[in-house]
């Protein structure tokens, strides 16, 4: 693997090398943690993501884009009961309303927002 050499802002200009391999290992963990969630139904997946953010339930909402280059597409968001929403993706309006596309967006969101990966992120950030 290649190495990325950057300047550490807290090291008075010293060069530090960070291996890209550590990032790929973390990405592999994300995929492994998300595998058990892929067989769940959509409401169960939404519940898992909602619990990750301290909420009980949520729902998928689409909102059309009406300005400029994005006209004809819709944003897909996961909205929780407390009013907070997470952007999941943007697709052509007819496709954005299909369960297949919404399920694909939920699967990709579960890679980032499942409880195990959030816990691993917190543990990795704690020493920093």
C-alpha cells in the first residue's frame, strides 16, 4: 500500500506517515458490521439507524429539487420523530420513490450508521 505523508498540525511541522492500510481495515470492518443488517426489513433498518442517534422511530421522505441542474431529481432523507433528518441520497424522482432505491440507500446508510461502527469510531477517536 502507498503511504500518505502529511504535516501533523500538533507536531510543530514534523512530517508524519500514516498508512492507508489502516483506513482500508476500518472500511472492511464497516462492511462486516453491516452484513447482519442487510437481511432486515426496511422498518427494522430504520429503527436501527434511529436508535444509533438516540431516537425511537423514523421514516423515509423524498423531497423534489426544483432549482437549476437538480430539477427532476428528489432528495431521499431519513427523518426522525424529533425533527432531525439525515440525507441518504439523490435520484431521479420516479426512481427515488421506489422501495428498491430506498432500500439500497438504507443499506449504504447502515454501513456508516450502525451501532457497532459508531462504537468503533468513538473508540478510535477517544485516544485522539
